[in-house]
């Protein structure tokens, strides 16, 4: 039986509480330690207090959105790996995700996604590989 990967510390940033709880549960079931934040400002406060292996952030959030958050992360934590996720908005989800990739997101997830897709994106981002957006 293969050895499961070592648990990683993940910061999950999303403004929708029920979705945030669901994704945190999927990550915890995958063996990871998860800290949650409701927007980029709250995520920044978490980063000031703790070290993370990975950040997963929604792109579209009120106040301090994911694109702003990724931009700040690139300056303050240039080596920190980031996964961007979105369900779309005024532009298509693919356009938002392309913008996030341009800002430095390693992997991209289009909502809704499965636990398998989430955990595959996490492993890919942590391994240093970039995955295209899910169809």
C-alpha cells in the first residue's frame, strides 16, 4: 500500500461560508491541516501569524478579492504556492482563472469541482506542476 503524502498546511480563502466549510472538509479528509479566511484581508492576517505550504483562494470576493490577494502574495511571499478557484462572475470563469494564472497561481479550479479534482490540484501545486483549468 503506498504511503499517503505528508499533511500540508493550507490556507483556504473564500467568502461563502458553506462552500468554505465543504472545501475545508474535503482537504482535511485528504489529510491536510486547514485554516480558513473569509477574504484576502483576513487571509493576510493569517499569513502574518502562521506559515502555510499552500494557499487556495477564490478569485471573486467582496472587499479584498482573490486577484488582489494573489498580487499581494507574490510580493510578500514570492515562493508560496497558490491555487485560484472561481465560479465565474461578469466575465467567464476561464477569463478570471487566466488572470489568476498571469498573477502567479500554479493551479486553477473552476467551481463546482470534485474532491478528487481538488486533491489532484493540491498535489500538483505542491509538486511544482501547473495544471490547466478543469473543463
